[in-house]
């Protein structure tokens, strides 16, 4: 099934306008599978370069797979607040980077500057690499064509939230609910002891981002949760992951074949 006709070329502009966007998460180094997902109709397909098995050598293949369908925008989560990794992800053709474990406005500024060329940033002009095919080779045009998204998932980020959202050039913040839950005292993701504090934090994040005029996203375990989060004030939401759905689908069909009630 294929839904909608998103245009990857408009993704960054729509993100900056704080339109509602829904994405999908890729953790497996499987370009064929990624290509299939990219044809479904998600606004963006996020590739996990932090926790997945997709190391930098696989980023370009993943972006090629996403671009092949001409529908979703390719996004890469880099491993850290590292200008070299950020530049490599953008040179591979990512239309946005998600930067994890940002603790304060200074680190957010490092991430933003790594996405922009001189004089506002530190990104090196890539020349004839993949980004040039999709976004040109004029520094100013490239800066407008890619987005910088930083994650809010640490105690430090929550404390410095307003300053992070006010960093010039920042396009969006993105909640990592698992790490944020632990930062708020949960023993594990889903620990009911942290439910109230997490709910308060999510409300604070969406309201602070809205006041600053930046987009605000969150990772979700399923489509129903994504819909609920969008209704709560998040402007974009990512649905589950390929590795999670692969196991769920296999388990479901096995149970069905064996007549095991679920």
C-alpha cells in the first residue's frame, strides 16, 4: 500500500513551517528494505547512525535507497555532536541530521554551525558528492536545503531547553523518550514511576519549541502513539523501526500458522 505523495524537496521547508510530518525509522543495513519503506508515503525516512547497525559506510547506500523512490526525504541520525560526522551525513545526501545527546545551547550551536557553510558555519563545501545532485553546490542554497535537528534527551538539555530552542539557525528539537525517561528517574523505558515526570517534560518541550518557532518531534513505538503525540503539540513524529516491525510481523505469522492465540 502506498499513501500520499510527499515531495522530498519540500521536506525542510515544511519542517520549518512546523507542518505535521510523519516519518519512519531504519535501524538495519538493508538498502533493499529501505527502498521499499521509502515508497510507502512517509514524509521522511530516518536512518539510525547512532544505535543501529548502519555505520557511515552504509549511510550513502541508505540515502540512495530513499532517493530512488522520489517520495520520502532521507534523514540521518549521526553518532554524536561531531562536525565531521554531521558533514559526512550531509555529503551523503541527507536532507536533515538528527544530533543526539545534546546537553546545552553551546553543543546545539556546534551542531547548527556544522550544517552551515562560512560565514555562519563550519561545514566544508563538499563538491561533486551526492548532496550536489539533489541540492546544488552553492553554499547558501545548500544551507537552506538541509535542516539541523537536535535531540532533547538528557537532564542538561531539559534544563537548558529555552536556550537550545533559541539557538540561531536551529530548525527543530527531537525527543528521545527512552533516554529522557532514564534522565527523569526511570529504571527502564516504560517504567510507570516516571510517567508523570515524562508527561510534564513533554508538555514543556512542545510549549517551549512553539514559543521559539522551531519544529518539535518525537520517536514513537507505533502509529497510534504518533497520532496522539501530534495532537499533543508535536509537529513531527517517527514511527517505530524496520527491525521492530520485522520481528513483530514474523512472530504474528508464526503464531497464526501454529494457531497460537495472541
